[in-house]
C-alpha cells in the first residue's frame, strides 16, 4: 500500500487491559496504608505516570509520606503489579487488535508504541508482540507525561512519520489530548462521552472496519 502515514498505539486499555492489574495493585497499596481506593478513582489514573498516580492516591487518602517511604511504596506497587503481568499470555490481547496489527504488517505500514508504562516491553514480550513493533517509546524514554505530546512525537520520529500523518489509538482523555496537541489523528477507544475530543471514537477494535483504516491511511 502506498501511504505516507503511520500508526501509534497506546498500551494499557488499547492493546491489553492492564488497568485491572493497576487497580488491584493500587488498591492493595491504599488498603495497606489504611484507606480505600475505588474503581472510579482508578479511572482517573489512566495515562498518568506512576509517580503522579501515587501522589493523587495519597491526596485522596489524606496522607503524606517521606521521600524514602514514597519510593518504597512505588516499588511495592510495581512488584505487585508485575506479579499479575507475569501471568499474562496472548489471550490478553484485546479483541480486534491482532487483526489490525496483522493488516499493518502485511501492508508495510510502520507502527509504534507510545505508552506511559515503564513495563511496556515486559508486557509486549508476554503477549508475543514485542518483536512486531517498529519502535517502542515508553515511560523510560520520556520526561513529560500526557497530555504533553512528547511520547507520541518521539514515536513518530522513530518510525520516520510526520506528526500530521500519524494515527494514534488512545483510551484516555490525557492521551487523546496529547495526540491532538501533536497535531496527529486521534482515535479514542472507549466511550464517546469521555473521549469526545478525539477525531474518531470506537467502543473497541471490533467496531473498527479495515476499510475505515484503509481510507485513513490513503487519504
């Protein structure tokens, strides 16, 4: 296929649903510190870095920690989270994602990962997608969190695609805003009422027709 466009995927909530693992790990942390943590609060942490997430949780719990204890709690949360990740297999890939990735590979369309997760490579390896991406940009490669467009701009550069020719799949408000701030085509995966700032919104990848992708890539 002749095209000058490329694709960038977020990870959590787009390729896999690791939000459930984050929720369990954050809830254990909060409970161990003496307060509760809800699914509604977990939704507010989508696309947010681990440091900023812990800051928010401590605010909700009206708790302050020393720098040393803060770092220790972050490490404990990550260990707990990774214990769930360690059990992941290919069937954790969300419906419709593999079909799109196969289409991109068959048509030589470059695609990258642009994720805030510092565990992105570990997760992709567990679900056998690590080697399929042309580039991976994760939380270890950036200094600014979404809605800053840094992660997507680096990803576009790595696959040699101009920002305005990049198609981004995101499930968070901050991620959609980051794509828009980079002047990229934003596709929200989730609810219209939440992701209305995106250029297009689909509940999940099963709603996305390959013809739609083809038109986006060639127009």
